[in-house]
């Protein structure tokens, strides 16, 4: 069954964009997953196709209107559609590999791309939108974040990647950053591939990779290391 992504945006021409390339693009062409871009402006009620208005209480910027978004969401995901409805926003919960994996194992996603100062909070509540953030920074809109979310999910779909082992050994899959990788030539500008990787001893290689993953996690992501700690006790 095809994994279905519906993206609600005021810039539908941006999709599939980079998602049409590489592994995700091959899977898209093969029908493993689909990406439908839905123009939010088509659901505006006035002749100017207005999708936003000034913030209640005053302040800069504009806010996406709840009534327009409601019509767009209801058209994309009618009653009974089991797909999670996601709003990409800096105020959302951080996107994690475990959440990506859960989404990839489901029927697909409905993604709302925010713009301007955000969306009317009432649509978040009325349509049970799951608010997700891809990082502690602000983008011009949710479209770039949608690329991130959809690519992360698409690569985990059955038949997209060549070997399941490659997915299991990547960063975050075991709560650790990935160990460093090397390939030929054996020596590059005076830097040699670590001897253990050329030893042929699979046990030693596995131990080295685990130790390097733990070291990188401690140094670069101490927050992950702290969360991982109790599991090793």
C-alpha cells in the first residue's frame, strides 16, 4: 500500500522539489509513496484568496486563518482518514528518529506548512494538529521543514533503502550518534584508516564503532548521552 503524504501550503509549486531526487525520488516514481501538494489559497472564501489576517491583540505580521485552514484540512483528510495531521512550527515538540519511524510505519501524513506569524490556535485544537519542530531556529515557512520530515520518513519505507542494516546503524537509531566512516584510499594526506577497521576482526570492529559512537555522543550531544545513560545501567 502506498504511503501517502498530503502537504498543505500556499506554495504548492515547491513540491515535490528535492524529494523527487535520490532515494526518495526513486521511491516516489515507483509508487512506494506519494506526495500531493494542496494549495491553501484555493479554500479562501473571498475573491482575493485571502488566507491570513492581523493577530488578535495586535503585533507584527499576519496569522493564517482558522476557517480557511479548516476547509483545506477537511478536503485533504476527510472524516475517517487515519493519517496523523502535523503542523510544522518552531513551537512544536522536537522531531526524533523514533517519531519518524512511527510515522513511516503508518499510512502516511497530512502536513500543514505554517507561514507568517503562525496559524490560529483554534485550528490546532479543532483539527487535532500535532505540532512538530525540526530544530531551535526559525524558517520563512514550513515547506523546508516538510522536506525534512518527508525525506526522513520516505527513506524508512520498505524497498527504499538497499539494506536494512544501514538504517539500524545510523545516528539516533540506538540513542547514539553514528561512528566515523572511512573508505579508500587507505592513506589520505597523511591520515590513515584506523588499523582496527582493516584487521578483519569483526568483534574488534564492532567494539571500536560502539566506543566511537559513545565518544561522539558525549562530546557533541551530551543531552543524548544523559538520556542513554540509565539504559546502560
